[in-house]
């Protein structure tokens, strides 16, 4: 490992990413890079929360980062319960905060 | 299995000689070694790119021209990757990325059938048949709950590392690293190299405890040197190393703004009045790793309790499990790190070859002897490491009644205590039935250790002659659709 300290992770690995694209989080445009997971894209935009819990409605986001804990569930393009830390972000994705189990529409 | 006739069975496109589950360090080493010796191998891995959690790297689109800058020992992985690619091209290894094996079953003829979910949405299914099975399923991080650990900005230490290695992102700019175990040092170093500031590394044990076993240390000078190197690099990066302390509270409304760090005694009981606040915008926390045993348990493999408080697959010197035809390597057999995983992967593959052919060539036999020696030395070190960082029995004293223990089902420590004290629950299963702790999406992977410890502490516990809690049983290694389960009932 290099002993030097970079200012950003991208600088550390001398990243030359492919062109960025746009997606949305709760309707607001954010930028994504090819290859990043939904969770990484949200972290890049400074967003740590994209779910509220079923019982107490508390905010949650990525925790384990490897797909084991299911805390990072999000609604992506209308489909709830997607693991944001594993799912790659794609141009035009519409990510929305998942409330509870994400199936509120079925209860109406 | 009748090995003498086995070699004469023609290569069968539908049945591999060996299935390796997991393409991390152990699985990769096993697969390429087995293929080197002429075995036809199928390598199944849940990730899109090989490397496992340790050698996670940014996908191509991120254009990392120096991916090794985030890694220790990158050339080893580069060499394994090249060998994998060569064997894939020659057809010796069938590499199936994005295949999450959710269960294994034994067919009537002794072959193994591995059932996987695959596809971009995880909604496709796939079944693979193989004569032998080698499990290199790795580990996930072990967590202990504490007040405030569900606040956004608190992330798992291994998770912060994983998100950095694969996505080139950080959870914050000023990140406290806390918990216990050597992984924390590696995580803190990575975070500082990637531009974060790490004001403190909080370790609940004391590194001095390693001195308990001087002969083990003397046999592992590389491990000691690594510890010293990490310590110096952390100091150089401005990280304060605070031992015998733990995070006992997290502050902030919508996200982390500060943490309270308290002294803990030798049993990890927080010492009242010692709390001190450290400002930060994220906390990366973890208490060692826990082997992923779902498939080993599904295959019927015996397990053992380890010095670190986790369960691991029982293995003999040849890395055979207690089930004929099933081997395991790496973290599944007990947490030990990347060097041990590489060693065991190679050794397990040689053991498979030996059993198949009734022996190995002289060079391979010599190699196996050297690997066996390394394994013994590294296992001794990992046992010491596990004992040093095993959570002390007093950790639960930092919980408050409203601290959530099970994150999925939002079950508090207070409810678990009520289940134990008022309803007599003394084991994980009874606590789960009474409170739903461990019943959610993650199936107790996150809270399982903590719930077991809380239940054990109340110890009204087991009936006479009952075994202590074994490993958690999860018949499905990941969530699958009901339609997938229904299809399994149909003959393939």
C-alpha cells in the first residue's frame, strides 16, 4: 500500500471514470458513476438515509455494505426491498425512500 | 465415494469434478490449484467479480488505474486472477459469477446439487451438479449493539471498507473507528489514505494480551511486524489509538454528530464517569468476523466453538469436513485472515486430488507438507487473536433498555431482558419466538451473537443434557422467492 494520503478515494486509485449519468433520489437529480452501487451513489451525494423502519419509522441506510444485513433496502424504479449496496446504479434510475415494507400501495 | 472408479468416469458437462463455493482468497486458491492438477472445476460466487470481500475492487466503469492502492498484497490477487482467467479460457474452470448458492443437497448417487439464484434482479435460478464440494464461503462482520448504533452514519467497519474498495466512497469526512480486532487497524488506515480524517481508533481489548502466548508470537514474526507497521502508520496519519475503551453512546438527530467513548474494564464493563465525547460525522464499528456456515450446516457438516466465540466448520488436517466429499477452507473453518485462507485453499485442493487419486505427485506432496506447517502456525495465531478480541462478558452493561439489539425487527435490549427474566428464555431460539429478535431480513446475522450472549447471561437456559447453542441454522442461505422453492420440489 502507498504511504501517501490522497484527498479522495478516486484520487488514491487514480480513477478515470467513464462519463457520469443522472438518476433521481426522491425526485431530486443526483449524479452517478458507472459501476457504483445505488448505495455508493447516494453516499457520494451525501445521502445516508433511504428507508424508514416498519415499526418506529426510523431512518436507515447502508450498514454492512456487503448484502448481509438488509438495512439498505430501497425502492428502485417502483420495486421495493432492493439491496442498495449490491444493486448497480443505472442511468435514469428513480430511487425513492422506502417506507416500512415498501408495500403500502397494496394496503390502500 | 469410490475414488478409483471416479477417475475413469468420463468428463461430464453436467457434473463437475469439484464445485468451489466462493471466489475469495480461499476459493480462488482452491479452484486454480485443483485446475492446475487436471480437475474440472465449477466456481460459484455471489459477486460479479472474483476476489471476495478482501480483494474487492472498483468495477471497470470507475476506471481505477491503481486499484492496488486500496489493498495489501494486491500482486497475489493479480496472479490468482490471471490463473483463473487462463483456466477459464481453457475450460478447466467454469466460473459462475453472480450465483448466490442458497442451498446444497446430496443426490442419490452421492453427487452434490448446488442451487443458486442469479440474474440482475436475483430472480433467475440455476442448479449445478458436482461430485465433490469445497466450501469457501468466508465471513461477515460480527456486531455488538450499543446505544445509538442505528443512527445513520454508524456503519460496519468492514462495510465502510467494502464501500470504499468497490464504490470509492466514504460515509463521512471525520470517521471514528471502533470495536475490537485487527481489522479495525486496516480499516482506519484505508480511510485515512482515501482522504478521511480518523480522530481515534477505539479498541475494547488491549493489545498487550497477545503477550499471553509468546511462543505463538515468536512463530509468527510477520504478524508482529505487521502490527507494529500498522501502529506506526496510524500514528503518522494522526489516528489516536485508544485501547480498553468502547463507544457507549452516539449523538445526533438525523445523523452522527459525535460519539461518547468510555473506558471499559477487563470484562468490557463500561467504567461510569469516564465518558468523553469525540466529534465525528461517521462511526465505523465492528467486533471481529463470523464464519458464514449456512451451506456447511445444510450439508450436515459438524461445527466447533472457537476461541473468539463464533462457530466454525470442523476440519481435519486435510481440510475435510465431517461429511465425506465435502471440504472447507478459509474463514468458514475459523476466522484467520487472508494468509491462512490462501494457504488453506491450496491445501484443500491438494487434499481433494489426493483423495480422488489415492495420492499426489512428489512435488505436490512436498508442497502440502509446507502448507500444513504454515497452517498450523497461522491457526495458532488466529486462536490467540480470537481469544484476545473475544467480547468480554461485561459488554452488555453498556446497553440501555431502549437500545435496539435486532435492527430488522426493532427489538430492544429491554424486551429481550424481559423475555429472559420474566418468561424464562435462556437460549436464542426461545428469545426469538418470544420477541422476534433474529426473525427479520438478515436472519440474525447481525444480532445473533448478541442475542445468544444476552440469553446465555440469564442462563436459566438449557435443559439437562442439552448441547450449548450450536451455530445458527438458516436452511436458506439468502432470501429466495416462493416460486424458486416450489420449483425445487419438481424433479430437475
